[in-house]
C-alpha cells in the first residue's frame, strides 16, 4: 500500500517513475547494477560526450581534409563524396581483405561490404565461414569505436574501390589493402594534427556543435549533490575552452562559467595511456594556455597530461567510487574499467534513432517471428514423417501408432506437401530477414543486433565494459543523482518465460503467472 501511495505521489508531482524513464529513447540502460549514492566523483570525456557534433558537418569536413591530403599524396580522389550512411559505429574493418564487416557477439561475420558493395550471404559464408573477428589481432581488425571513425571508414572503403579498379598509379608503390588503410589513416591524422580542421570548427562552432540546453543542469544537480565533477579530454586547452564556452556558458545560471562546474579539468590527457601509465603533469596557468610543471593536482586546477592515478591520489578517491562517462568503448570505457576498476557509462547518441526504429519495426518483426514459428511447426512435422519412413525402411517400429498406420505413399506425399509449404515460407521469411533493421540503416541494420535475435559485436562490448549506457549525458536529468540503477534479469537458454503457480501443502495456490 505504501509503495502504491509513493507511486501516486510521483504521479501527483508529475515526475515519471525510473522504470517509465527507462522505457524511452532517452532512458539510461543498465548492464551492471550501479548505485549513484556510492559514487563520489564523476569524470566526463568532452567530444561526443559532453558535446555532440553534427556528424554530417564534423565528419564531412574531416573527410574533406582527408581527401585533400590523399590527393596531395598522389591518390585519385576525384568524384568522391562523403556518405555518412555507408558505415555505422560498431562495424569492423578487415584490413587484409579490404572489407567492412558486422559481427555478432561471438565474432561470426553476419554482413560484409567490399569497397562500397555489399557482399551476398553466400560470399560472406565462403569468405568468413571458418573465421572469427578477433579484436585482439590489431594488425588485421580495426573496430569502429566512435562516431569519429565514420570519416575514416568512408574514405577507406571508397579508396578500396579505386585500388580494385587499378586507378591508383604504380608511383605510390605496390599497395595492398593493409597499406591502403595506413595511407588513409595518415591522411586523416594529418588533418587533425595540422590543426586546420579544429581551427575551422573553433571559428564557427555553431555550424558543427548541436547544443543541449538541459546538459548544464544535469551536471549542476550532480555537483550540488556532492559529486566531484572531472573533465578528462584528449583535446588541447584552446579547443576545449572554446568549445565548452560555446556549449555551456549561455545555459548556466548566475554568470557561472563552464570551469565552475568542474572540480578538476585535464586536457591533452592522452587516453588510453592516461589510464595505464603516468605522464608528466603540467598546470595551465594563463588564459593563453601557458603551462608550468607540477607534481600534484589539486581541486579546482586545470592541468595537461598526468594520469588517472594522480587524480585518485589528489582527490583521495579510488576505484569504484569514480564513474567515468565517455563515448569511446576502448579509450574511455574499457581502459578505465580494466586498469582502475572505475565504474563506467557509455554515451551512444545513435540509441535514440535505433530505439525509435525498433518501435516502428514491431509489427514487421512480430509478423516475421510468426512466420518463423509456422515454419518450425511445419519443419517438425516433416522431420517426424521423415524419421517414420527411415524407421520403416530399417524395420524399426514407428514413434506412434498413428505414424505406424500411414502407408509409404501417404508418408511420401505428406512430406512433399510440407516441403512446398516450407519453401513458400522461406520465400516470405528471407526478404523480411534481409530488410530487418533497414529503418535504422539499409545496409547494416540495427546497431545493437546482428540478425533477428542475436546481439551485435558492438552490443557485446557495451555490455562487457559499460555499467550503464545512454544516448546523451542530459538523460541523467530524468533520474536523480542518488539513483540506484538495477540491471535487468539476464535470461538464459534454459530459463522459462513464465513463473508457474505452485501448490502449497494446504492446497492453496501461490506464485505469479507472467507473460
């Protein structure tokens, strides 16, 4: 009764319950139970975490600079244009074969593209039937961890086409797919390092950044609840200051600046090494970015370099008292968890689009499941008749009396009819399976799924390394800074989907029937 009363009060306040907040594209989803009350400090990455870029604009310009550098290196790039729908996060580049692949949670390749051409199911089976994607083999496989990977993958797959066409001249040397990937990576790296790209973004941030007015309030709630907030970014001081001013200052109350939100700021952090080893620490002491060496970080400071261990020591907070929030599975999430046992949150903006696509696909997916179930029943009957015929030919008794009474002609004709039915069902099922997920991406399907029921390799990485995941940091506003995120029940293959009633000794019935 008290629980119901609390629920009524929540409704009276106009506040959605945590369970209803979870059932939305802006929900926070929990892989491993996390109690925010036990979190003393929350660290944030900046790019694509606290700040979301317009992918078409940001990655489009990165692609443009990459193409200019490739042209200067002697590569034929005429007629190529940026296509953001060509790839999605979570795909894997096969540098040996010049392919882009989507794998399931076990590493089996489910879809593949060579250059910009999707491969048939048969070609995928012939090429990868005996191989698994193993991300530990970095010389071959490159995992697209983040939206920053989009421009690189698009450029590479387009250049694979040019290599196959023989358009790349011999003066560039004998190039294989692996060497081509290295060349594209070098061209894009130069675009970032030479500073042209970031200078353009800093001069017109409104063209590249999608501001989130709710975000500063979400961080204020956490800070005022006693959490120490940290900003840990690989970006340099000038870029960080400019972009954070643009994204935060106008939405903060009482003339607050973005620096006022954070107990400590680390720029040029050099993640993932930041979580693995110690680098020299410098304090940024002027607005122009002048620095001086220092040996200990202090609250309120602005620093360059250093290490996560230094932060723990200076704040006297360690391990699972710290939650780190970032968009990169490897650089942000897995390394902070594996090396330091920090709690982790992954930001994946595409979740909102995928959630809505899944909702809009419910009717077709339900119809697909219905057809698959029908085929299963027809297939079971076919297999039983086949076994009856096999036993009869071997002189063994049939499974049942009814099966014994069927003559050979009846058995054969029934099996032929069932084969026709299964073929008709296959003709309906195959194109529906092929198109499943096309509301999210026509080539690759859903981000989190590889096939109708299985999880993608990306989803497996998220579940393994991210305690919680969500589409944007401001989604914390739908919860409190004291929230207890509880992971959902993990179903196993031998689990039942119903809890059946059990009879007590007194003859009464207990238990709940669900679903």
